[in-house]
C-alpha cells in the first residue's frame, strides 16, 4: 500500500475538473496506454488571456489522477506565462508529496501542460523530437527528457530517474546509459577548484575565516537552497572542518550528500580555502 497524503487521496477520490472542453484553446496528450499512464489536458482562456477553464482525462493510478486534478486547480486564473512556470515539484508539493515511485505522475502532468501550451501557441500537436536520442526504448524516453528530470529534481541515482520518468524500468538495458547521464550532469556542476599552488590563499586568522565562511553561505549558498524550500545552519567551524545541518526541504532529502559535497563544499573551497571539508551534524 502506497503511503499517500490525505490531499492525494482527496484528489483521487474526488478529482476536480474531469471531462472535456468544447473548442479548447489548447490541448495536450502525453503518455500511452502501453506504458500504463496517459493524460489529456485542455484549457480555455478568457478575454484577459487567463485560464478560465481546464479539464483533464487520464488513464492511470491514484497518483496520476491526483496529480492531474491538482494541476487543474493550480493553473486556473493564471496566464500562460505563469502556468508554464509550474514544475513537477510544484505539483508534488501541492499534494503534500508523492511516493518516490510515483513521481513520474507529476512529471506527466507538467508535460501535458507543456504540450497544451505548445498547441495553443502553434496549433501543432506536440510530439517527441525525432532527432532526440532515445535512451529507454521500452518507454520511449529521450536523452533530453532524462537530462531534464535529473536537473530539475537534483536526481543522483538511476532508481530515482526511473521513479520520475520510467526510464530504466523495463528491460534495464539502458541503466548504464542513464548512470552516464547522471555522472555527466554531476561533473558539469562541480566547480574546478584550482590547486593551492596555482591559487594561493591569503593567510587568515580563525575569526577572519569564520566570517568569510558565513558571508559565502549567505551570498552563494543559502539563496540557492531557499529556491527549493531548503536552508542550511552553520553549527561549528574548527580549522578547515565546517559542520552544518540542513533545514527545511533539504533536511532528509535524498540529494543531501550530493548538495553538501558538490555544492556547499565546492563553494567554500572556491571562495574561502581549498582545504575546507564540510560534514553534517553527527559525523
């Protein structure tokens, strides 16, 4: 039994805005019955170009129905430009979270909205770019799609990618390729920290180092974490060892280790001292 939030169960049992719109301004269909989930989303604009009506039809599990229902409530009253900023994480957060294995349902909602907006703007039915390299042939997931879910959701494992877009969930032959994509995205994010010999740092007192670390956290690190609802607390600084605690959405996040090593530690090494080591409380 999946551990669904009360809001997920409410939107599953009492889905909002189910049905069709006659002569919609935009409509998009994603997924396929062969893959187990399919969703059609359509919307109508008012005279001010705001979404005044939205309907959906879906074939899928409780998470697919709840995600689709939630998305319709989220877009009503928004302009196209405002609606297209909604991410799959926004949908999941609106529902109070989704089980890891069901996050692909929120991605499907985001893709359906994207397809409907594309249809509104161009009159075309969005289809996969035939030039995109298909990594997962079982579910027809392209390299660009995989890169997008990895980047937008800070995914670090193949299983997480499978949860978000199903890639790798069939025969498994593409799992090595997915891991290579994860590695390439991770490596691209890691700043190239010059060696001490190449970029000598000015000798600082302990008080100067502590103050600089606090400044870098406030200027370079905390604002990025807060964008995703997270935060960081400096607990202790002893020599080159910096002890932190994650707060907010970062606390208990699957990507916390990646964030600590490849973002926080990298930033402090870049702006303070290449010898800095960042650890979490209790380590």
